C-alpha cells in the first residue's frame, strides 16, 4: 500500500479530556510526519467539530491521536464504526475495557496475569480502609484517566482524604493500588493477533522516582533507558507478558503497557495498558520504535496502514 492509497486522512487530536494539551502535541507530530510522507492528512478536533463532518468531507480513514476519555475509551471508536471510517488502534470493546483500569485488572487476573492488589473506593473512609489493607506506600488514582492525572502516592493514613478528593475530581470511580517498589518499565506492541510483536522495553528513571505529568511531558529530567539494561532474560519475559496482556484484551494495531518490576523478587507486575499512546517529543512508543530501527515518520505510516473497523 502506498501513501496515496490511504485517501484523505483525518488526524483526530485535542478532544475534551484532561489530556487535551498532550493530544494536541501528539496529533501535531503525527500530522507533520504523515504529510512529510505524502499522505493527504488533515487535523480534526472533535471538541470543535461534529464527527459527522468526517463522512461529509470524504475522509477515508482516521489516525486517532486523542488521549483519555472521549478518544481512548471506545466512544470515538464507536462513532467511527457507525460512520464506517477505519481508524487506528484497538476497537470499541478493547478501548473501553483498557480505559477502565478496574475492568482491565479483573480480566488480567482472571487470565492469570500478575497485577498489583487493589481496592475500589467510594469515600475518604474507604481509602483509609484500603490503606490499612494494602499497606504503605499506596497509589490512589482515577479509574478512567491517564497520564498520572489525579494520582497520589500515599505514605501516611492522614493523606488518604486529600488523595481521594484529588482522584474523585477527575472521575467518580476511584481505586487504590498496592505500590510495587522497583524498576518502572514500559513496552509497546505493534500489530494484531498472532502477528503482534513487542518492541524494545524502556526503563524509566524519573527524578526522585516521581514520574508525574510534568516529568512525563514537560521536563528533560527523566531518563529513558533503551536498551533497558535489565538482567538477562527479563526483557524477553516482560515482552511476553505484555503481548499476553495485549491479546487478552483483544487489542489491535498498537498499544503500550506499563509494568513495575519488584526490586526484591524481580517479578513483573502489569499496571495498565494505553490504547492510544502519546506521540509527542517525550513519548515512549516512538523512542522504542527508533531503537528497533523504525523512524517516527515510518511508525506513523505503519500505524495508519493498520486502520480498520470492528465490523468491516
């Protein structure tokens, strides 16, 4: 398939989620990359335009560079299914499940995949009870949000109320999660089904171990190690685990899974999976792809080539 065969392409960016700013950065990068490869690509912000315009204006496929709710959660995917316009990334069900960290964990646990212990909480009192059960440190975060928005690392019981309030401001569904101390890594997957393959693992070393929104996107203080420098066999084991996590949720096209490696046991634990990963200058999928010999521009074209529909 040549870039001319893609037809008129919409790069969906911006949107209405808390990650709008990051999405605009991702989308701008993707748009420039596709245009540099001769693709007839155009920016399209669903927060400013009605989705039906995609059909009326003759768009043949969409590159989804939206992050968070109303973009990564199955809603936009469902709209594109109704419009009959193929799109990048996982379909409606996989996107919706992956956006819901609780549902993701329940499925992974049912399939025997390791994920840290958790509790769903509905109040500050619930959060304090979860702290007693899970121990310190504990992570408190919104169930359906990304980019560490609304996340708090709780080390004392008197922090529970503020942590719950911060998370609940982003999403009425809040969860507490056991903190795994050790190496933080991430691993992208490209492809679908049996042809899906894991890219090189990236080890993340953030200032004071704090890989928050600011350190993810707006500073150069975080170190990203690729090759990851993990002991022999660990990278391959993580790649195998991430591939299982990807296939278990019936993902397609691409995604990126975040994993913690217990410092004491070296056991990897799945945290979550992102079905529309960042494509900014600080983003991890392009970094991993580059280590595998795939340029940013070629990555964007490869992803666009996988655009499809659930019900085609």
